[in-house]
């Protein structure tokens, strides 16, 4: 069943957990030094807003997006020339959901760089549900095989080409906890959620692996080594993230912190079984704080 658009933003915002700037984004990321050459631009009707896509694992394919009012220029052949790609994309599927609420799409069948690899199903969503600023969400299938998302949070555009956000679609992914940043010792099952992200060039440029990227039989597995009392026996649990929702959330609702775990640091090891689409992780291990009592973590009723 299709999710109503008005509920989309609420659902996705609930899935994500803010992290510190140092944890989520590296300001020395190589994408900050990417070649931003734009050889030729059309005549704009308004003050343009720029965003740059870096496609593929090596980020060598660069595709400029420029929004000019209510139309979108996309460098569809990735040659740095925005004047040879045909007419700009006009907004479509415009829906008025109230006095100050609306949404629409910019749709493009494919991006076709000179190397012959097509990047398909481009859909840039733009909406405003009564807020001061419009929000954007982009979906794209890299190499026609790997569906990804970006946007929804942070700064998607810049009015200065030299400082335009760079979104890396198709690069290595970093595992991230969703919904909660820590574990809580205590009775009852909890929802344990993860996403697989690429941080891009800074806030607002994070791309996310779609739940549709993995066949249903390919289930991410997380092994956790729990902190225990000094001299206590080793404590390890394994969890299959066999449930999915909210576009990029892999989770399980049968997760429970062992009663014998204590406050400290838990070590997580993450594994995605091999699939026909290679999924490269920047790391397969991470540490998570374990709290002795509830600090607001969401539990199942």
C-alpha cells in the first residue's frame, strides 16, 4: 500500500537520529575538493540553486543539478554542459494538500554519462507542509541496479556553485543506528534499527541505501559483544535485521538487551551477506553506549 505523502515526512523524521558533526560528517572529506567545473550554463530566469551529484564508487561521474524557480536543469550526459541536455524538467504531480501544503516531483528517466552506464529512476521531490522552507528528497538508482535516497534533512542546495553540496550516490556506506543512539538495560523488547549511509560533503548531503537494494532473502546481521561485570563471562548475541520500512530502515522488533549486561560500551559487528549488487561498508564494527536505566529509548508497547 502506498504511503500517503502527507505522512511521509513524519515517518522518515522519526527514523533518523541526529548525531554530532564529528560523528556524522567529515569536513575534510575528499568530496569537498572535488572538481566543480561547470563549462556552460543556460540563462536562468531566477537566482539559481546548485547541487552536485557524484555517482559510482569512485565518484568520477559528476552531475550538476540546478533549480531555477520551478524548473530543474540536470546535466544528463555528465559533461559539465547544462545547455545540451534538452529542456529543463518541469514540476509534475503537483498536489495541493491545504492552504499552505503542497508537493510535486521532478522526474527523469535516466542520466546517461559518456561511459554508457545509465543511472535510472531519478525523482527529485519538493514539498512544503506549512513550514518556512521547502524540503527536498531525491531518489536515484545508480547503474540501474542500486536504489538510493538523499535529502529530507539539512541543506540540499547552495546559491554559490563553489559551495554547492556534493551528494555521493554509490560510494561506500557507513552503518548508523536509527531511532536510538544507545542501548538500555532492562526488561522488554526494543526496536533495533540500522541504516547504511554515505555522508557526502557535509550536513544535508547524506545518501542512504534503499531497503529495496537488498533482496528480501539478504538480511543484515549484527553481532553484539556486551559489557559485563569485571571478571564476568563473555556475553554475545546475534540479531537478524529481517524487517524493513521507511525507505532505508533495516530493523528487528525482537531485540532485547541481556539482563546480565552492564553499563559501558557494546561492540557491534555488522555483516551484509553477499548479493548480486556489491555493497561496500566503510567499517563493519562500531561501539554503542549501554545505559543502566531508561533515557527515553523507544520501546515496544
